[in-house]
């Protein structure tokens, strides 16, 4: 019988790396369950360090961001909004998306989306 649940702690999965999509600056990525076979959801956390951004990119799937802490700006297509803790954003496939950290505190965002089709 295959394992039916998995537990991961931040310290075990945290990796400092450049912010994605050529956004600039550094971030800490938390890829909790990338090693889970046949997972039907991707669940990650991203901490954008001061001055960092996730560059503009077109989504190839629906995606959800949930802001845990910090402040920032989210651009979806031609609209920009400020984001803060306890805010969730749903974006449809095809949206052109970017996110920027503002202020002194890291912008920490949970990201969830379906895996790429094989």
C-alpha cells in the first residue's frame, strides 16, 4: 500500500534562490511536496526578500496566492492591486501575472495550482 499522507517542515524544504520569472532579487522557496508521486495539486510557499519580485508570466493553469505576511503589489493583466496578509487571489489560466514585495518585511505567499499534464 502506498503512503497516503506526507508531512514536511519548513526547515527541511527551504531553499534560497533567485526570485522566479526574472523578477529580480532573492527569495526563499518552500517546495513541500514535489517528491510526492502522482500529486494532483502543487502547494508551495514563497518568501520574497526585500526588493524582490516574481516577474510577469502568463499562467498555464489556474492558480491561487494567499498572503501570509508582508505587503506587496500584484499585477494581473493590466490591473494592479496592493496585497497584504489574510488576502487570497484566484487567477485563471492565461492571466499575465507578476508580484512585487514592498516595505521592510518579506512578502510571504502560499501558492497552489494543478501540476502540469504529463
